C-alpha cells in the first residue's frame, strides 16, 4: 500500500504536511498490485468518522472531490475496496488558493449535445468570428484562407502500408518519413476546416470533408493504429474529431455514422493506452503529456452525446486538476524539458485549457503553474537569446513567440505580450480569435526582479538588464529534480553565460535527430555542458534518478546567488557536488562579475575535469590558468584560482558529428575545453572567476585572488569585493566595494 515510487512515478499527493495549490485538490496515489477499485476518504478528523467524511470509490489512482473544501487542516487516506487503507496524510487548504470546482461530466455532455461546433466555441461565436474576419480581425483570417486555397484539390495520400518489424533497423526512418507526409495532409485538413469555420465558404468545408472521409476510411487496426505508432493514433484522433466538429453540417448521416464508428475505436485505443501506463502516476513522457491527454480531451468534447465518452472524459479531465500535469513544470512556472519544447507544449496546453473552460465553465487556467508559466520563458530564454539552453533544441535561437502572445492574452499579462512584440509575433487563424488581448498593453520587464529561481525545474536565471539584450549579462544554472529524462540532458549543475547579445559559455551539441549518434555520444552527456566529470565519467543519460536540486537561492541589490546540489546525479561517484554561483550585479560603472565555487567529494580518490564550451576557439593562457572566449564584440575572461595545478585541453570536434542529411541543416563546429585536475584526490575545490566585457574593455577587468581562509577577492579600478562562503541561512546583504557574505 505504501511502497516507494519508481524512477518515473510521482509521489502521493497531497504530501503529508503540505499546502494545496487549488481547491478542491487532486488526490493521487500509487497503484496497488491486484487492486481493481479504490476508495478515497477525506475528513477533518484523523479518525474519519462516517458522518463527517467525504468518501469516493474509483477505478483510477487519481480523484478530485466534487465540492470545494473549507479552508484549514484536512486528512486523507486511500484504500482498496473491501481491503486495507494506507497511511493517514495531513494537508492544509489555504483560504487564498484558487477555487476550481470539478465539473459534473454528465451535465457537461448533456449541454454539449445541443451545440455544434463546440471545440473552443460558445453559442454565437461562429457568427461573431465570421463578422470579425471581414473586419477588425481580417489580418488573422487572411493567412488561413490563403493556405486553404492552396490546399484545394490536392491528391489524396494513400493509407501507409504495414511498417517493418520493430526489430528491423529500417523501421524508424520508414515510420518517421510516413508520419511527416501524413502530417502535411492533416495540416491541410485542419486549415480547410478552420477556413470554413471563419468564412462560411463551402468550398473549404467540402475539401476538409473530402480529406476527413478519406482518412476515416483507413483501418483503425492497421498501420496508423495507436499500437503501430502512437503519432498516427493520437494525431488522427485530434485532427479528424476537430474537422468533424467544424464541418458537421456538410456531412451526411452515413458519413457521421462512419466517423463515430472509427473515432470511437481510435479514442478507445488512446484511452486504454493512458490507463495502461497509468498516466496519473507515470506522466513523464512528452508524447503522453502533449498528445494523448489533450487529444483525447478534445475528441471527447467533440463526440459528447454521440459516443459514450463519459468515462473517458472524466478520466482526462482529472489530469487537469492533478499537481503533476503538466509533469515537466510546477508551481513556480518552471519547465524541465527546455525552452524549445516549452513553446510547443504551452501553445497546445493554452488551447486545450480554453477548450475546457468554454465547454465546462471550470477555470483550469487559474492554477499557479499556469499563471507563472510565462516567467520561465522570459527569464530562461529572453527574446534576444541566440541559443536556448537546456535540452533538445538548445542550439536554436529563442522562438515560439506566438505562445507568449497567447499566454499574455489569456492570463492578461503585459510582460508576456512584450516578449511576443519583440518578434512582432501574434497567432493567426482561430487561435487569434480565441486569445484576443483587447485593451491590454505590453510592458517591458524593467521593474521586475532581475533574477528568478524555478525550484520545480531546477533552474536559476540571473540577469543584469533583462529587458535590454545589448546590455544584459545572463547566467543560468541548472540542477534538475527530474533527472535526465525526456528532452532533458545529463547536465546537472551546468551553467551558461551570455553577455551583450552573444552566447559565450554555451551548452554545446545539436538536436539533429532524437537518439542520433551525435545525441548519444555527445549532446546528452555531462561533458557537453559546462559541468564536471569524475575520472572522465559524467551523469547517466535518460535516468530519472540522475537528479540535481537548487539547494539555496537569494538575490539583493548587490548580488544574485544560487547553489546547486548534483551529487546524486553521479550515482555513487560523488558524495558532494555543490556548485555556488555568486553573481555581482553591475554597479558604479563596472560590468557584472561571476564567481563559481565547486565543492566536490568522492568516496574514493579520483581525478576531476571542469568543462567549458564556446562557439569559437578559446584563447588559453596556461601560465595564468585563464581562458578568453570571444563572440562578436563580446568577451569573457575565465580565471581559474583553484586548484593551483590544471592542465588545459581544447578541441573543435565532436566525437560523432551531427547528421546534416536529416533536416538539411549545417552544424558548425563548436569548441570544448577541459581543465584537468590530474592529481587524484577525494576532495577537490574549484574556484573560477568569469568576467564578461566588451571588445576594447580589457582595462576594466578585475584582478582576482584567493585570500587566506578561502575567500575570493576581486578588484577593479573602482572597487574591491571580498566574497566569503559560510554554512548558514542564505545571502547576506553586501555593499558595492565591500564584503559579501554568502550563507548557504
């Protein structure tokens, strides 16, 4: 009943002694072997008296009370029907948490049955949107209508033949190529259906209907079944159900019946796939998170009243109340899967939340995770960023600004809107109609704090001028509590430094193809990040147990500070890996200065390697144990103060080059420097000073040295700084040109 969660399982929630973040909360527990049905009990008393206990029986490991709870302390437990109960857990319902009542699913189905179209739309919206398409929103409808015209009458895509056996090495490429051909056709169907919705022109609806009925004719148990390849299975459910909803008036009774038959089978496959995992306790897969749940949700809303979707709809709706959905983010608004996939997912999530809110009336967007989501993108990947660490896609510049526009309009957030405006970006088509900012004006993030800690994602972002890329010095420290799974890498306690619009100390490697030789042999590895290896070995990849954490964080007018703890990520190779990052904020004419202190302890004597990466060859000064990085007019001087003896090694090649044939892209070489501490030891302390400056500004560089007792002294022409690390409570106040005591 009370086993420990597996590597990719969640913990029971609400945790004992915790405060819930929404009312009513979702209750989640781990599957019990052999159990078919569970019982959940919630009470003000640890004794769970029959006359004062909320009790629900369910077949899932997640449940939400159907009423909001009074503020104060509560207790809960779960058990097996006609069996034992687990331990009692206490939790608190704060008075100020958002109230998000769970909908009556049968009532929702009844109400939806009288509407069409219903995906994201309320009665009267079609007429309103069509009028806006001819008026103030013409700019949003025009691209859709233009694309739909280009799609008319194109040849139909044959149903893909059976794919090679899963043991056949040719299978992966065959499936992926077929999938991308298929996606082009579903995109045409989507765009034609949307064009019909926004314009009322039947030629667009007729084309969408033609494509829909062709695809509905494919065997739901064949090559495009969920079991064959989940990408086909989920995408057909989403695209076909959405098109069915939008062109419903143009379909004959026989065509509707065929759609119900096929979509019913394909939706059942998707539901069974979620239950088999089960998703509520093992959500850490990008496809299940980003496709299975939202696609089935939308399809259930479309087919409500025409198929028996009540059980499926209730199950997927429960996930939107779960504290673990989306699984790669949390209350702070962080995201462990990196900025590239953040943009894709939050666009999907915002849309499906809008669909749910319009269908059920439940304000699912009020959860803290959603309200804070824009902050991760703003702080971790500002709009002027030329790279996007950490994880798959980290070599790409900041993108997906339309998602920030959507979040700005949806959450009424002026800073998210400002981000999108830096690209002059806004969505078109139906998304533009669903997310209209109205009179909301954008606002630059000048008055926001210049640092942000996302403990949920294990990321600290430190800035000097967040709103101005030409002046900003940006440092990111990553130490992720979810390990190296999904699109994340084995890069706990890695950092990057970008300054004056240029990436200087970078996260290296490319995302040429998922699980490519380049990814396996370089990009996912610890040595590809600015982190540390032990005897040449780093953290394991694709391992939920290879975890880090942000153990301390503080910020004031003088400095930002963070400490990452990554020892657990090395699976026994290290007893300690605390990385302290002290960021002295620019004052009095000096640029920002950064000190990194790494404290390492291994169970047996070992050598240690400190890794550093750049886009151009680095200038190494062995005598001064320093390195200079340049990019454009930006420079970074890296001074190693400890250990006293280091051996530098630099290369401009990868162990396995990225595959330029896959996406037709070129991948320039990057440069990789290793600072070797070759003398074996059980304890090692690296002290490194990083001083960014502009070309020609060498004269303003600080001198740096270690003082007796381990303090770091930095001197510029204007000031002297002394930085001391002491165990204690957090970041103590400092004054420019004085002493800074960091308590951690």
